[in-house]
């Protein structure tokens, strides 16, 4: 696996595809926020988006459950897939509680997300902290050598400084970079994909692009499929402008598919079918 630039945002000026993706996502988000159902029933749309986003993130982590099974189930202990779905649901519920902390202490938020995701499934001393030298990583979809513990620590610190200082980059771009960087680093011994996708959600909400959290990018990532997700992510890890542009475009398409999902929810609510 190639090492990505220490500051992927520094290459954005040379990415001609980025403005198109950003504009397309902005228009799609504006359309669903303008739906008449959002005037009085936005909380219902948010709740449904959270459920569907959790299902999508869990699917990418290897637990591809039917939506109705996720909705029906109350016990997420036991087998590995159930624990994965439970972790995704807990993370989605936690994301909205961490918005105020994210811009001041993103590393603290990431530690909390890993703690929530692990839910007692990992050794206590490995939960909520970046992996140490020699520690292994259990992560679906990630194949190949990972950055060293020292490199992880340095790049996490760089990502933290970037978030705290803020950036002029559009919300979609920042969210894609946060997602890609966390997935590339695999900073924890487990649940890195779930945490990375939750961090993407936090950026999209906190930036104001999706303040009511009704545009679940996780739905779109899952709908495009694991192979497409991995291929786009490999573009990110290549560290080239073209690879970064492809990853941002993939993330943008995922948000648009999440918008389509929530638009369908709005239509169902309007018909009285949901």
C-alpha cells in the first residue's frame, strides 16, 4: 500500500473533477432538504437515515444484513456479524453527540468512537488508543502493509491540526479526506472502517452540508459495492492527484445515493407508507 501525502488537501488545486463533484452533491442535498416532508417530519427522516446508514456501513464491514432484520433485531451480541451491526448502530447514535468536540479535539472523538465500536469486544488496554508497534490490525477490505505506529501517530496529529485550524476546502472534500486518511492509517486494532465512515458523517453534519444527518453516505458506499469502494480507496492511497480526485468523486456519489435513499423515505412518508 502506497503512502498518501501528509496533507492530501494540498493537492486539491490541481483536481479539475473536484468542483463538479462538489456542485453535484450540493444540488442533490438542497433538493432533499427542500422536500415538503422535511418541514414537519425531519426527525423521522433523520432516524430512518441513521438506520440505513448503519446498515450500509456494517455491510462494508462484512455484515450485509437486510434492512428489516436490522430494524427488528434487539440483541446484537453473539456472532461476529451481529456485533458488527451493533457497532455500526452505536456509532451512528454517538456521532451526533460529538459534533461540538470534533472541531476542538478530533483525536478525543476518534478515541471515543473506537471505544463505542469495540463495545467490550477488544482487550481493554487496546480500546480507544492508536495501535502500538507490533500490534496487529483486524480490518475487512484492507489488504497489504499498513503504516507503522510512528507514522500513524504523526499523520493523526497532522489530521487533527488540519481539523482544528479549519480549511477552505468544501465539506465533501474534507469529509472524503478524513474518511480516506483514517482508512489508510487503520489507527486502531479493529473497527477502523466503521470509525472512518462515522468520522465522514461527523464532518458532513458539522460542516453544515447535512446538518440534520439525512444524507447517509454509508448507504451510497454500500450500494456502489465493496469492489468499487476498495478501488476508489486504492486511488486515495496512491497519493496522486488523479487518485485523490477519484476517491472524492466516489464519496460524492455515495452522498448522492444517500440523498436518493432519503428522498424515497420522504416520498413514502408523504404517501403514508412509512
